[in-house]
């Protein structure tokens, strides 16, 4: 069984490890903000009106849609995806 002094030292050591881990996570995210490259995207509103929820906007980005011409080796008649079952089920 742990004595009172040993329990306090163990609890403090565990607290320092947890604080250090959280600091490491925060420092990693701050480095992304500090050293990252700013990217500007053109946006367009998609479906700005819903009768049940009111006015809101879902943003669509040009980068999220890839023209079929940019994808190599796809015949024009096979440009849409169709789900299929695999042999394993």
C-alpha cells in the first residue's frame, strides 16, 4: 500500500505527464498555424433554403469536384461509380 507522501508524488508525476502530453498536442497544432501555407478557395452557396430548418448555407468548393477529363484511363461511359457486392459479401 502507498503511503501518503508517495501517493502525492505519484499523483503529481502523473499530472505533469498529462500536462506535458497536452502541451505537446497544442504545440503541434500551433506549429501548423505558424508554419502552414494559407490556401484561398473559391466558394459557392449550395441549397441555401430549407423549409423545415430555415435559411442556411452549405458551402461548395471548386476543389471538391474533379472534372472527368482530369482522371486518366476512364472511358466516358464509365464515369459514374456504381456500388457492387464483393465475393466475400
